[in-house]
C-alpha cells in the first residue's frame, strides 16, 4: 500500500480545502452539536449533495464520487481539520450501502436519492432494553398481515430519532432455530400511527438519544429489505460499515492538536503543562496509537476499493478508535484541571456544560461525559474482542 501523496493528490487536497473554506456555512463554524436544529445538521449535507460529494464511499453508479482511497483519506483529513459537521452516518454510511447491496430496484430508486439529497432523515432501530450488545436477543415483533407487517416493540438509544423521517429497524419475524434466525430488516415511516418517540436526556445534559415505542404499527411488506428472516446478514453488514466509521482518526488528530494547545498554556506556577515529562509522555503514547490505527484504517480502505466490504478488521478500528477518543477527553480534562468542574445548573443543558474558567474549558466536561458511550455503541468493545478472537485469531 503506497501512502505517498502524488501531485494529483496534492491538487485534490487544495481543491477540497478551498471548497470547504468557501462553502461551509459560516453559522456552523465552531457550533456546538447540542445547539443544532434539524436544518443545521442538514445544511452542509445539502451543499455537498449539490456538489456531488456527499457519499464518497458509494459506487459511482449510485452517486459516489469515484475518488481513490487516498482522496477519501484526504477529504476526511481536511473536513476534520476545518471542524465540519459531517453528513449524518445513518443514511450515507449505514443504510445507503445496505440498499444498494441488498435492496431491490424499487428500493434503490426511492431510498438512495432521498439519502443523497438530505430530504430523508434516517434513524437506526437496533438496540432494545434487553438487546444491546446481545442484539440477537431483540424482541420487537413483526407479524405478517396481508400486504403489511404489524410491528410491536420498544427500541432504545435511538440517536436523533426526534428529527427522523424514517427508521431502518430490526424486527423478529420468526422464532425457530438460533436467535440470529428469524430477524428481518424493515424500513418504517416515523409518521406512521402507533409510533411514540420519548427523549432520553444524557449525563452531559443533551438530548441526542431517545426511546421509540411501536404499538400496532402497520408497515407495507414492500418495505422489507432482502428476504424475511434473513436480516441478520444485513445487520452484520451494516454494523461493519458503522464500526469502520467510528474509528474517527482524522477528528482524533484535531482533538490532540487542541489538547496540545491547552497544555501549552501557562499554569499558576508559570510552567506549561506540556513541559511535564509525565503529561508529554501520555500525549506521545496517544499519537503513536493513533498512527498505528491510521494505517489500519488505510488498509481497510484499500480493501474496500477492491470491492471487499468491511471485515472483522472493522472491530479493531472500533475498539482502538473509541479507546483513543476516550483517552483524549480524559487528558483534556486533566489539562483543564479544576476548570472542567460543573458549574451552574441549566435546566435545558444539564449541569456539565458551562465552565468556570477560560474559554478553552467550555464544554470539556460535556465532551468527556458524552464520549463515555463510544465504547458501547456500534457493538460494545467487549463484543468486538469476541469477534476478533473468533474471526481473526480463530480461537
């Protein structure tokens, strides 16, 4: 794998950087995700869609960019360096590949255009109160009734479901054989009678996740993706794409740069924290791990460019990527010190948002608390280690 940048790659970097600088919405620069409306989340998405750059990983025949592995890497780097809010992954990175891989032609014709344009906001109906890491234990039931399915169940941790138009959902259609058998993949209109979305306010004070209750929800059978009772294969495929995206190498690089800036600040005794050998070592160890993760991600991208979908190596990306993200927030809390402490309770934002010190301390504790979830979603890291043991090491 050649990771040197050619003249063509350097020209693409310049083009990408210029496009971002000239077109990224000014009101979103430095914006806190917790303050964003549905329109804010979609603003950059729609600009990229008009440019034809919203789905770089898709095949060209379905609206992809046709970029090389290196160009995709460069685009991610430049986007992270500028601090853009990327297109939501539920449509572009997760459902889109499912539809063009497993969907029928009719589904491709109506689902993919809405994802690309941003006109359709998707959420993910996977986890349930008794089925998170053990996803095969899901109990949401779909019973065939003529040309429809009648769905009853309860989904949880459904990210941004309060804004969603549609949900892709795992449901149980059969009870025979192993738990993985009898699971199907349905597309559900969130405006269908019988659906209730209830917010979950997390420890950082944000409303990002929700519970979704489905009571006698009628779903047309034509919204079944793939075959009935064969949804587990689709679920694993989707999770492979999700876990690869969770690695977040480029954005972790930017977070480490910010950490260094904070650590260069003056402490009360006048000595920059970065001059502490112990603290400098912690940052160096982080950067070494991130470099190793970056090469693993590049190898994965190289395999995908040859038509191979994400394999068990996506579990490695997920584990290391999320562990690095958490360590960055831990060191940032350490660098900010007592200024990271919660301050005035805010009914709409929680207790952990406003800082009591300098500007660089604002939101540090909020980010720390929010990042605790990264080692859980997309399949907990404990489950990922089991996958690696079985699929990579053959244990």
